[in-house]
């Protein structure tokens, strides 16, 4: 074996390379603070590896992206873990990157001759945020889609060329297939290539200048990186990796419903590391939005990049650099508090598993239209539950109403009466893609069916429905059951000026009674 | 900068062993996870199931009638319906047998010849009798028989 290594070394010189890699002389006093760079390298390696393996199963098209990610999370061996590692790895990377940056600032390590190393580090920070942004869209669920719409709209705010930037980011007229392929290409080809270049540059510069070491030169001789500092690095990497593994073990957050560009009720929220920026925007009126979204962050970034030229004193000790320290503390506090405020300021959305009343009503339509006659195990079409339908609402609507769109060989289109029934069915089918039907009491299902058929076209329930009539989300706060019964049966008998049509002849008295009870319960 | 100074040899060995062990441990864990991820995708393929192939009314006694059957197939996250041809042979009573239309030679689709009362493969001339046995030509095996049953006038086949 030794002879083989000797032979190889004579030709490749790996022992010399190993020495260059491991025997870097470090100034005395280099300690635990200097382990963060290596932790970042380890996390980057994990991201690149898990990301590369995720591409084995991921399909970057709107028709398949969601299903392929769901397949990874639910079907592939260790898929949940790999996706979890990649998902939380991004957050770990950003946290460690911020700590590394703070360490560099605290130790004044950006001072000459390390300005270019510092600038390459800032570029790497932006690049990592670019990865986070582009990767967020890929699962193609509601969260991914709408966060991306917001990000692109922030790009549009830029004073010069904002529209151009937004259209380049979008790829097409709207966020869609072209955006997905574009961001996927950025995420897996262009940004990684840039990342490798910048990391190599950053490391070469670090080696060229040597690491800055403690703020005050300590007495003693320099010592080699291996094994003392390498052991420190390894210990921290072990700690971080175990923590990452613990997060990943629980899997990445569950997917939301498939992306639905027509769903105007969805309230988008970005991933936590963009929450600060998201929150900042809330404090600016529409006219000054560009200041909050673009100008302020840009100024902050430029100031950060210019630190080596702003902070030019002799001493690197924090107590000799009070202004920089104060600015950094204020900056860090601002970022942390904005993020915390953004975290707390969540919209009071319902439980993700809650079923909208329209979807529950849609089930009644599905049953009435005999969809399950063909959509059954072993029949001509897959069961609705098994299809994980991620088609657009238009497609499903077309499928149920247009015989030509039904699978070949089937000549019995469902007999749907109205657009409202189709909308209810679409809502049910799309809700099924999020999870199985939980089941509700028969009376509740019956009432939901009536609402989906007669009420929701004009009235909103939990943000879903028409706007011609009043929002009935909290209907029970205003009237009692008897009032609702009389009103639904014949509104004009209650108020001669009422515009709502009478339902006394269209809906059975027992159903009107159930509907009144349902509305009263909505408080 | 002067020559780097090493820690004591004993300590150096311990630290080096620690670095090597942790690096190998993390590497091996990742390799195991990613290896399993890459090499063992779930076989979520649809297992055989009974699918509707036609009704007794469509069949003529003792004459193989071709029917295209839509069979659910799962390919990863992708669900599709494969169209597969089978010949249904009704005994005139309540019994139906089904034969795959795929030639056992190289997979072409055979056709029923009513005059010769034989199946013939258009590709290489394989000939089978009404029960699927090879009469002549290159096919190495009979036509594959497919489980079939009659339920309430409907013919179901297992594919």
C-alpha cells in the first residue's frame, strides 16, 4: 500500500497538497470563534450534496413539481430526511453566516489587507440569500408561489429598471412555468457555479493573507491548523450537524395546497430569514415603499461592504471602535427585532386542515354527479383521493363540464347544472390534494351542500365566496335562528326593500332550518 | 512567521483521531442516507387489480373479441393509464377467458383471423390457436392468459 501511495505521490504530489491544506500556520490565540468558516463550508457541502440528490426526483414543471416533492417526502426512502436536511440546512447556513459575519466585524478582520476577502464574503452572503429565494419556489405550493409573487413585486419597486428586473425574474407575463424553470436553473446551475468560484476565491484570499487571529497579538509561536484547530472545527461541525439532523429528522414543514394563482384569499408569508424585510415594508406607506424595500436595505448593505474603508483605526479591539460596534449592535438588533415582529405578526388564518364550507359542499356535488362511478379503484379512472390532483381550477372545471375533456372511452359526462356546482367540486378536489376528507356529520355536509349551491355565489364564508351580499363568516353575531329562517324563506317579508331572492320554494323547510342553525353557530 | 509548532505527539494523535472519526462518521451517515435515497425509490407501482374490460353483450360465443383495457399505472409521482389489449373468449355461458394480445416472441400485438380461427402475429408470422397455444412460427411460449371473471354482466380482467 505504501508503495502505491509513494508511486501516486511522485506523480500527483498529494502529500504536498495535504500539507498545504492542513499545515496552515495559525497565529497564537486562534480559538473557537474561528471555527465558523469551516462550519459554513460543511453546511455548504451538505446543501450541495442533498440538493444534488433531490434533483433525482424533482420535476421543475407546474404540473409535476408539487407531486414530485410530495413523492420525495412521502414515498422515497429517507426522502423526508433528505428534504429536511436541505430545508433546515438553508436556515442553519444563514444563521451561521450571520454569526461568521458578526465575528469578522467584532474582530475587525476586514481591516487591510483583507478588504477583498471581506467583499467576497458579502457577495457570498447575497448569493446564499439568492439560493434561499430561488429554492423557495420549487415545491410549487401556495406558500412557495405567493412568496415568490411578493418577492418579484418587490423587485418591481426598484426605481430604475424595476419592471425589467421583474420580467427577467418572471420569465413570462405571470409567475408560472417559465418562472419555475428559470428559478430552478438559477438554483441548481448558475448560482452553484458562482458559489464555487466565490468560495474558492474567499478561501484563496484567506490563505494568502492568513487568518486575522485574535484582536491583540498574543505571545507565542504560530501553530499548524491540523490537528488542534481542525479538532475545534470538527467539534463545532459535529454539534451543528447533530442539531441539523435533529431538525431534519422531523422532516421539512408539510406542503401546503398546490400553487393556485387564482386563489385571492391566500395570505403569503416568506421564510423566516426574509421576515425582517417583509415586516419593514409594513411600516412604509405605498409611496415610500421603494424606500423600505429597496433603498434602506441597499444602503445598509453598502455601508456593510464599505466597513474596511469607514473603520480605519489602528486597533482591532472592539472597545477602541465604539461607533462601528454601536452601529453593528443597532443593525443586528433592528434585523432581529423586525424578524421577531414579523414572526409574531401572523395573520389569524384557520387551521391548515380546516375544510372550507364550499369544499365540503363540493363533496355533495361529487356524490350527486356520480363521479365515483368511474373514479374508483380498478375502474376506468383513478379514485379521486388517489389522483393527488394538482391541475388548475380551469382544467378541473373543464374536465367535469366538457365531455371532450373526459378520458377517451367514457361517454357519460357528469350532469352539472351550474358554474357554482363546478366551483364547489373544484374546491373539493383541490382540497383532497392536501389531505383525505376528514368526514363531517351528515347534517353539516347537507348544509354545506346548500351553501355551495345557493349562498356562496353572493356571500363570503371564511374569505371564500361572492361579494354581492354581506360576509357571513360571523353571521351568528347579528341575528338569531328564527330571523335567519324567516329571512331565507322570504326576505321581503322581513324587509320589503330586501334584494335577496326568496328560497322558501327552492329549499326544503328542514334544510332552511339547518341552514339557520349553522349560520347562528358562526360567531 | 516562524515554523508552526505541533502539540505534543500523544495529544496530536488523539486530536487527529477525533477529526478523522467525526469526519468519517458524518461522511458515512450522509452516504448512507443519500445512498438509500438514490438507490431505493419506493416501488409505489400499482399492483394488479381487476379492471373493467367490457360486457357480455359485446361478446360472441367462442370467438375471441379484442378489447382495449385501461390499466392504472403508477410511475413515481406520475399516475397514468396504460391501454392494453386483451382478447376475451366467451364460452356461451357464464365463463369468459382472457388472453393477452401481446405476442410472446417480441411483443407485437397479434390479431384474430376468423377464417383460419387462429391468432397471427404481423411481425414475424407467429401463429397461435384459439386457446393461445403456439401453432407455428418463432413464439417461444403460448399467449399469456389473463385472469377474468364475469360480475353482473360485466367482464373484469386482472392486469
